[in-house]
C-alpha cells in the first residue's frame, strides 16, 4: 500500500532545459500527478523546481524530470530533501 506521507524536494534540472517548454510541461505533469510547488528558469540555464507530494507521486515526477519534454536534453538532476511547506497548487515563476 502506498504511503500518503508528503515529501518535499528541491530539484535543479541541468542540460538543454530552457526554451523547450520545460516549465509549462512541468506544470502540466505536476498538476496531473498531484504535485504542488513552483518552477522557474535560473540564470545559469538550468531549471529550479520546488515540489511536494506523496513519495510515490514524487518518484513519478522525478522520473519525468529526468527526460522532460520532447525537445529537452536533461544532463543531470540535483535533488535535495527539505521540510514540507504545505504548498498549494503548482506555479510557474518568472524572474
């Protein structure tokens, strides 16, 4: 049986991940997987994601992040655990 414990992850996605629809697709996938959080482009060309969801949902979301949308070329993920912040919804941030 799946656990309903919520986990919090900060994910940095590196590679060709800007200009390929990564943020919009991350939101679509997160919404479909019941992942809450935020996503934004970073100045160094990577994408930052703050995500909260059950451990099972998070595993599926991270698996998607490893490939991203069709035009992306993900080279690396940096994943850090954090304290749950009870974020509601999934938002694209524009900095």
